[in-house]
C-alpha cells in the first residue's frame, strides 16, 4: 500500500497547479445549473489530457459528462459539481468540488489497474436547482449504472465525515386572479397577492404543528405589477425539507393545504409546478466514511466533535439520491471560512483563498487514497461488489 499511495500523491502533486487554476477559472465565471458550459468543457479537457475516455452530453443533459479510466472490475464513481447560485456566484464552493473530484479521479487513475479498479468521474450539473437536478436525471437515465460506490467531498466551514443530509422538495406556486382598477372597481378584482399572503400566514401558523426537523422556506417571485392594478398573477418558490422522504410526504400534504387556503379565501386559482423529483435523505456508508476520515486525518485534517450542531446544520443534496442507489459518501471539508457559511457572498470569497486551494489537494488525495484502500482491502472490496 505505501507504494500505491505515494504514487497517487505524486500524480496529484503533478496536477496541483492545474487544479487550482481550474477552480479559480470556474469561480471567476459562475454558471447556473444546466448552463455550466465552460466548467464542464474545462473539466472534460483536463480529464482527457490525463487519459480519461470522456463522454459528453450524458443523459441528454448538455453539461453532464462521464469520464472513465482503468479497466478493473470494481467500479468507483467520483461526482463533480460545478453550478453556482443566482446572484452570489460560487457561494457553495462547487468550483472546489469540481477541482477536487477531477484531482481524485486523475490521481486514482494512476493506480487503477494495479488495484483492479475502474475510475469514473461523473460531471453532475445543477445541484442547486432543487428538483429534477443533474444526479437525479442521470440516475434515472442510467449514467450511474454498474458503479459499486460513489463519492464526493463538499466545502464547508468545518470538517465532517457524515454531515446531516435531509430530504428536500422545491416547487413553484402560482395564483391566478383577475385584474381590476384597485380604487374605482376593486369589487371586480380577484387578488392573487392576497392569496399568497393568506398562504404565508397559514404556513406561519403551521410551524407550531410540524416536526422540529421539518423546514419550510420560500421567496415571492412575483407580487404584482402596480399598486393600482389588483394583482392577477403572483408566484412564489418554496423548499420544504424533512428527515427523510416519508416524513417529507406528510409535510407536503400539510403545506399544500396552506396554499389551497389562499386560493379558497380569495377565489383565485392555484397552480403548483415542480416538487415531483425531490432530493432524498443521505444514507452514509459508514465503512467508507471511516476510511475517508482516516485518510484525511493522515493529511492533518481535524474532525471536530460537532455535538448537537451536527443535526442542526442539516442540508440537502442530490447525492442523497445516489446514496439510495449505491454505497456513497459526502464528507465536508473545512475551508477556514467562519464566520462565513455556505450561501453567503463572504463564503464565495472564501472559496479561492489559500485554505480553499489546500482543501482541493487534501480532499482529492483523501478520496483517491480511499479508493486505493477500498479496492485493496479484500473485505471492503467484497462487500461493495456483492451487495444485493
Ligand atoms: Zn449549496
Ligand atoms: Zn453545494
């Protein structure tokens, strides 16, 4: 093992500059979900240069790709994300995920045949879109078929081997009413903005009667056109989350009634779009997570005991859906960002610091070493290759 692991490290050392450059380029040109033309092209170019067989336009998604190296029987996937958030750029650090996963793939490919593995880097677009995202569509259309395990590492304020990942559903709500002069003929109007107000009031009251682990959050995306026109068309975008998909179903029914209340009270028409392809909760493969943690600790990474904070800091990702289909891990890697946290512009700034650049190297190496370990340990290899 020492020989294999040092070969992996040497290979990663040789591409360190290219990975940092890739991360900074993606950061400087943020692209929204399913529009990541530059990021996916740059990733494919780099992987191609390092001997990967690259297939683009996977699952009929123009910015998805699959890149393979090696030909061994155990097949390991590494997921690269590269979409940004609207308005605040790479505030979730997906530029780092892209570089880390490319680096892990390139470094692991160096020893793929020695350890009897096939390495697949999957370019998975649009993690932030909240419904029918890249991995969900790719899973459905077979892009993950044949893999024995998948992994990725996500930037965060602090290290965690198994961060709490809960189920989530995003959907758009539209109300359709009737315009009228707001002063002269208000009795002829049907107020779609009032419908939204009633729904939001109902949701506020509902909060007393949901699980502590449930979450409801949203924004108004259209509130009307002018104060002297009774608003006829309003809309909002909401995300609801629960510990798992079953509890999410229960929450969904309660939330739906709140939106129906708005329509009933005002006489407007309710329309709900999306929410049909939710993010699943994450089933962490604890064996693989432990191997990852051991390798990250060997690089000097410290995993704090988060205590109750671990459950409080819950997020959602379509890697949860991958974890329902095969053994998977999604550790968090610290980039020394505090007090800045994910989805803040200050976190965007933290994603190109020296600490962030170091996380690319450490995360990539810890993943590549994890691949070396899981392929070389007979019992782990057997477990992954023979699961039902
Ligand atoms: Zn995010
Ligand atoms: Zn993210």
